[in-house]
C-alpha cells in the first residue's frame, strides 16, 4: 500500500503569511521583498538548526541568527532584542495558520483511499505541536505517525530521522512518497533514505546542485490533490 508523508512548514500551510504579518508589525520593509527575506531566514535557520539538538546553540540564539543574517542581506542591522521581538510576533501569528485548501483535499483523499499518512518536521517539539493542533492535522494523521526532529533527536536531512519514521510506520521504501518544499531538507533527505520524493516548489526556488533528483515537482499552480490521485 502506498504511504505518503508530508513536511509541515510551508508545505501544508502558508508559512509566509504569519512571517509577513510579523515583518509588517516590526519593520519598515518593502512588501515586494518580504518573500525574499523569508527565504533568506529559512536558509539561515536550516544552516544552524541541527546545533540546537546538540546543545551547541540555544533556540533563542538560532532565532536571532536567522533574522539578523536575513535582514543583513538587505542592509538592515537588527539587534538581538529586535530579532526576539519579531520572533514573538511570528509565533503569535502562527497561532492563526490554516491548511492550504488543496492540502486539506489531498489529506482527505488519502484517508478515504486508505493511504497511510505521516508527518516529518524540523522544529522544537512544543512549537511544532502547536501548529499541528492549530491545523487540525490529527483528524487525518495519527499521533504515532508524527515525527518532530527535537523529539526524535535528528533533523532533516539526516537519514536517521527518515529511517526512524520508516521503522516506526513499517514503510516500504518503494511505496513511500515524501512531499516537502525544501530541496535540501526534504528532497535530499527522502531520496537518500530510498523514498520517492515530490518537491512542492510553490515558491519558485531554483533547484540546487545535488546528486539527488526529485520524482515529481509541483509548481505554483500545480495541485497537490490532483498529484496524489496519480500515485
């Protein structure tokens, strides 16, 4: 039986929306460049997030690092206080997130057709669970099939996180699809584990140099729901 596992942030909901609201509340920043600022912040977060698992970096320091460096790309100097104030507002607005309508249809289709569902996400345990509950994901995905990096002890793209999910769910590599927006974390991580990978590239990112190639790609106007029907 086919199994489908999802990334969470910016795959099942629009992570840019709460980020945008927090930026507009805290900074005088051109609206047209907020998405670029968001992508830089994601990149800098991915760079150091594994250090939060080993204790080499505190979460608060990671929050400061990603926003200070992202803002620096636009000539903005941010204090630690400003970065943490932004993070508080970002967290607040994340409490208002909603599933992509297309993602909701895809999840319901999988449930109706007995397709095994799972979730693998990087992030602090309590923070990610707050998003999961806000989105109502337990309606479709069993709690035992939700794997959060800070809980497991490994973060994407580390193969150990994917292997842990595979063993826990009893997955078949050949019949397992992973869907995510980050090429480095999601596509490379899933392909390295021997899974099939669907790149949800709705931000129009450029494909990085990589030894791993996705099985399918979804762009801005592509439908996740329609794609899952073809698996």
